[in-house]
């Protein structure tokens, strides 16, 4: 079995464990005494074809063996090898989106930790995300807006859906950036230079009371692209 086919099977299997347990990927790693980012990086990386090591897979199997053994609807070997086929039914037709207990300040910024531990996990049908443009549905996260610099587009207390896998400004739009003081929601516009290394990003607030400013592209820490507001009723 190639690394790619093993990787596909492992990702489908870990998604199933997350669904059954309600655990985030970082929690699964912690439960298995693995580095906290081992599972989340594996699940979120849409470019690599590498699989988890056999030792890592065995640790996860050992920790969640009883959970899987007690589930009558656990995926078959065929389902795990071909997860896209299972998206047609309820087993893999769900997506888990972590909500982080941090605020992306639409103003001066807040002192916040890295986006690591989710405060809440939303499990929703993939069909509810139809039309959402993201590097991967596994890269979506929810954060809360604070401050008034992005009024009226983003109001204080509103939640935004962020693609944390999109950390390069390829086109103008709304992004979550780290401005040395904390996370902020801003419009980002590319000002081309004579070379990519000399490109400048113009950081823009929607509220006219906040002046725009320019920074070299290399100095701006993009944490993700805002793909929409999170409104769930």
C-alpha cells in the first residue's frame, strides 16, 4: 500500500474517531501521549502524501480500541480506503469545526495564545458548507471579532469563519493577522513591488476612524483568511 493510500485510510479513520469521541485532533494526540500537533498537522496538511508512522497509528488504535469496538457503524476497510465514497452517507458527511476562545480584535489587538486548544467543536453536515472556498474543510475555524475598526462589515461579538490553512495573501480580502500585539481582523490589499520580496501589504479598516497603514509582506503574520460570518440558528 502506498503512502498516499495509507494516508487516505488514516485520515478517514481519525475523522471517524473524532466524530465518535467528540475530541479535537489536538485532544486525540494528547490522549495518545503524542506531540499535540502530530494529528492536527497530519489532518490539515492538504499537500503532503506522507502517512503517519505505524507506531503512531498503533498508539491511536490502542487508545480508542474500546470506542471503535463498541460502535456498530464503524467504517469498513473499503470505506477507510475510499473515504470519498462514504461522503454520500452520514458517516463521513460531517465536518468538525473548532471554535477558539480568543478574540480577533478589529482595532488595536489583544494578547492571545496561539490557536491550539478549541473551546468548542461544532459538528455540521458538509452540505451546510456548500460554496465555502477553503484550502480544506478541515482547515476551518471560528473566532470572535472584538473592537470597532471593521464596522459595519464585522461587528464586535460577531463570529467569523476562518480558513487557517490560507496564510498567504494571494488576493485582496479580509484576513486574520497578528500585529505583534494580538490577532486582528483587517482588509489586506497587495501593493506590488519590483519583486515579491519587496511587495507591501496595505492593512485597511472599514471604519474610517482608523487609518490604513502599510507593512512589508515579510513582516505581516497571516493567520488565516476570513471566508464568511458564522451565524448558526
